[in-house]
C-alpha cells in the first residue's frame, strides 16, 4: 500500500527538482486545495491554544454540536452524541473500516486510500466500476452482482464506500444512482460509508448533492472535514456522523474504542477552530463560495484544454479534479512514445514535460487505462499573494500565471498528440 | 479493547457527577499532566496557523531537525531523515506495531494501550513481569524464556515495548536492567520500541534515564512527544526516531506508508510549535524543570500517605504516577468490604469515597492483584490559577487545595483500612 504515497511523492519531488533547474512545470498531481487560511480561522486556532487537555475521545461537545448543525442545514438531522471527530476524515475512515471488518466494496476509480485502508485492516477491497459521469458510486447493479459473487466465494463483504462529490473524477452522482446504491446496500445488508468531504465545493450552487444517508439512514455513516472546503488539510480535522439506530450506536462504541487506542482525540485548538467553522458564520460561507467559483473556473478551463487536444473528459461538477481519457491516442502514443500503459503515459508527461498527474491505476483501475487524475488546485499560484488574487478574481483564468499554465498545458498536449513530438522539454533549458 | 477507555471514562464521569452533587472527590484516574500551556507555546501555535498544507508525511523538516537535536543532547545521535512525527506518540506506536506485525512482548504492568494496539493490529501481547522497582522493562530473563516458549508454540514474537520512565509505576529502570533487556532483544532478534515520553520528568535531575538505544542502537525505535513534559496532550504531537541501519530504513518506509494511509501528517500549526519546543529554548527548559519538581513533590507526598496507611508502594522517581499495593489488606478488605479483586477495590473506592484510580488489571496484571495506578497530576487544582500557583510554589504540598486532597486521601485510606469503616461518603452529603 505505500505505492500511492510513493507515486505522489515522486511527482512532487520531480516537480520540485525541475523548478530548481528553471524548467517549466505543471503541478497537477496532489489533491490539495491550494488556498490561504482565512484570518478568522487563524484567530479561532489561537483562541483554542489553551485547549491542552485530551478531552473526550469523540471530540469536544461544541465541535460535535456545530457539526450536527452543519448536517441539519443539509437535511440530515443529527444527534451530537453520534458525531465523532478525528484528526482528519482519513483516520475516521480507517477506524470505520477496521471496526466494520471484512471486505469492502469501493468504486473503480476511487480515492486510493479506501483500498489501501481496507488492506491495512486485513480485508480485501472489492472494486466495482461506476456508471458514466456517476463517479464515486459503484454501479448499483454491478455492486449487487459483485457482492453476491464474492459472498458465494466465501468472502465477508460488509460495507461499501461512496464519494459524493467524487475524487478523482470531479463528478456528482445523480439522485437516482445514489438512491439505487442505498437500496442495494439495504438489500445486501451493507454499511454505507459516504465520504462527503467535497460536498460544499460543487461549482454550480444549483447542483444538489445527494447522500446515501437520505435513502438508507439506518446504515449510512457520513464523513467530512475542513481539508477541502476551507483548504485546511494540514490542520487535520474531520467528523463522522453515525446512523441513529442500534447499528449506529454499536458502531459508535467500536469506533470510539479504536479511536481511543490509535489517536486519543483530535488536536484541541484545531477542534475549537473547527467548531467555529462548522457554525458557518458569514465569512466562512463567503470563503467557500469564492473557493468553489475559483475551483469551477479553473477545472473547467483545464477540461477545455484537454478536450481541445483530443482527450475525452467528463465535465467536472465539483472540487478541483478531472479525469481525462487518452484512449483515443493509444496507437499514436505507442508508436511515437513507446507508451502502452497509464503509468507509462504519466511518467512520460513528468519526465519530458514536467507535468505531474496520477495514472488511473493509482485509483484502482487497470494499468492499461490511459486515464489520469488531474488536480487543478495547485495552478492558482506559487505564492500566498497569487493564491489570494486567484480567490478574489472575477475571472481567475485571465490571471497571467494561471493563463500561462493553461497555455503550457495546451502546448504539452499538442506536442504529445502530434505525430512528430518536438520534445518541448529540450527547448526549455 | 474498548474496556480500558470505558474504565477511564467511567472514572471521569463518576467523578464529574459527584462534583456536581457537591460530594468530595479524589481525581487520580487519568494520566493527564494537568498544567497550563506556556504562553510561548500558544504564540508558536498562532504563528504556525498558516501551515495549512499537508506537508511531508514524516513531518516538517524543521520539526524533524529539532527533534534530532533533542535526542543529540541526550546522547543519541539522530538523522532527521529517520525521524517521523505523528499526531501523538500513540498513533506512531500503533503504526510501528502494525508495521512490525506479529506478537509483541510488553511489561506487566504496562500502559494499557500497548496490548490493545497489538490486538487491534491482529497480534497477541506477550505479558512479561518486571523486576522490583524496574517498571516498564520486562525482566530480561523472563522475557528470554517467554519468547522462547511462545516461539516453540509457533507464535511470531517480533518486538518488545519498554517504557522508561514508567507508566504506571513511576519508576525508572536501572542501566543494568536496560542493558540486559537490549542484549536479550539482540539475542532474540526483537525490535525494541522504547516509549520515552516521560524522559524529561524525572524528579531528581541526577536520575539518569537509560534508553535501550544506547545498548542496541541497531534495533531500537525511540518515541516521545510533548504530552507529558509540556502538558500538551490535547495538542497531539509525537515523534519517533528509527534505527540508523538497514532495518531502520526498511521500518521507516513501512511506517511512512502506514502513516500516509491513516493520518497523512500531524497538524501543521502544532508541528511548528513542536519544532520550537524541541529546540529547548530557556523558557521551555525552565517550565519542564518546574513541572518535574511539582510532579515529584506531589507524587512523593501521595506515596507517603499510602505508605502511612499501610500500603506497599515503591518510591516514584519520575512522572506523576505511583502503583501502591494493598495485598497486605486482602483479608480485611474481603471481610469488611466484600472486596476480593482489584476492580472490586477501585470500584468501592470510587462509589464510597469518590476516589478515582485504575486497577492493576487495566495494565495487564491479574484481576486478583490489589494494586492500582494512582495518577497525582489532577490534584494540582481545578482552575488554571490554582495549577499555575502549584507550578510556581516552592512547597506545592503546602497549598491548601493540595493539602486538602492529601488529607482527604489519608482519611479515605484510614477508613478503608480500619476494622469498622465509617463510610465517609455518607458524611459528605
């Protein structure tokens, strides 16, 4: 399971090295929101500095109540006593996977850590493809079939993980897909772990995000955090909302037992700041609003460049990812570049052009797939000032440094796709 | 494994309830340092508020370099590239246990989470008694025998965990014990995980803490953090120092892989503050100095009260724990109170007198043992002002609120030990 880390690290390191050498780079490998900390959050963190006791394993009451309010405002009535905070939603997901045990169904493609966590916990991931433009949610029909087959083969499949909105595709599964997923989960008696960390980052506020918790409230655990909507990944805070029935109460107990043995409690000052943020005061609502507009503008502009170059790409609806497919270039890539797999392609993009992206294989798809995850949020600028300008801009893609990245992207893609690549990397020295 | 949490939580909850009812309490169940945050640490945390990127899985370089310096000053030369930071030393210990795999030898008694973490990771703890006053280090001879027997029975024993200074006994194993432990570990090819989180809290600065890393540097992982020496448990930061050889490098890779899938990185602002603290500027050195004097004064005063009442107790040398034994009262406890086990005894102390302590069974000993862990650090006061006064006092045990706790303790112990207990709890209403 350390492969995914290494891939990300390798991309980051190669890009750092090229930067030092003065070579052009396109940093699109790492899924970090790439925006500054809001000053009110810095103040809230400072105020929380006196929070040096461990406090409850589940997190401070003020944080659990604020998180409950956050979910209430999204139509999910929530008991603060069934909320558990952790140092990021990642540890919460791991603890849930460990508490539930057995094998876990995940979407293909999906965020690499679901499968890795399942393996760490001693289970095996059951990879189930998604429907077109319905990223993050296993095709309900294929899920039913895959679980039945796995169970017939003696495997214990106990849960399914969904991601709405989705990483790596940037798409939002429809109400119908989510509802059918929830029905299949009920039929098969699966716990649904619904990772909704990108929920507030839909590009168009009219896009409704549906949670499996609407359709199967008795079996759905919802997780979220502040890493993406407030760009506070490095602060490490997440929350989980457990089902409000006997199953939820049992899982809550197991989750707390595991949490108490792995991390004790999330960082106190960060909990205090998070309690403030989940209360959604106007300046936080405004920041998220501006963030999602920026993410949308740049993700769409990047998608346009891929499309113009000949790649297939589903229009992203949320977050800062897209998932273009170069299947149409398969023969040309083999002939001109000796590229026959996804990792070949992304390695070539990195080595020749300094373009950092991750191949589909890192997300549970076949190594043959010529798809890649493109993260667009590190294009907002290299300095705090540039990123702040991007956030404030009416038309961020017109900013010179973002425009330059986009133009470089077109240049790279045109070169890769041309029948006689000029190896732009040589020109750049 | 959730038992230990429940025991601690139950103690805390019962004590909170009694406080609300105006009944007297003796809160000695929870191992929290119970001291205020130093203002320079609050400032350092605020300054780190802009640290919102995930940063390296191993932690920021400035933190790893500061931690390396901390160990260098204690005679352990350290490569910052073999330091890994985590959100507390507890998650680092869990990840190490998971990375090493198999069964793990731990001292009996020892901190409850070692055994629980081993079980969570799919292994079984191998409980090995300690020598008198050599808490935290399994008796080397018994360890050799236990590992040989376990291996003969087909078990994979791959590591041993040591705690110097020790929780729950507050003792510091001698150079000879630590050296012999290291030799046995080498003979048996065991990794040594040395939990040194109480290292800076020896009561007498002349007490030398020896690390297995001095004697078996090729196989010893050292962990520490700021939870105890700076009372920053709730901030959640720890560091691990891996061996500087091939074994260490391999373990380092596995540890990072696991860390990346469970917690990503420790909280950025907390890392920045920790980098400051591990640099050991004068005000931090002074705080730790005053803390250890306070811990020593109160722990010794509490030990004296237990001894005066007739319990056997080894003089504590570090931290804020002691581990008295009421074995001498076994018959009287059975006759007067119907108490025949450690949990019976601590339950009676809690229910009748509001005295919260944990029975030996929580630390891996037999339920028959009439020993208990007494944590003395929550006696420093109920308010920030009282705790600050305790830290500043030349003679903290003379402070009225600490003196009152000590007197209440004597009263309770005398009542328990008398042939006709007066049930002081009834008088308190």
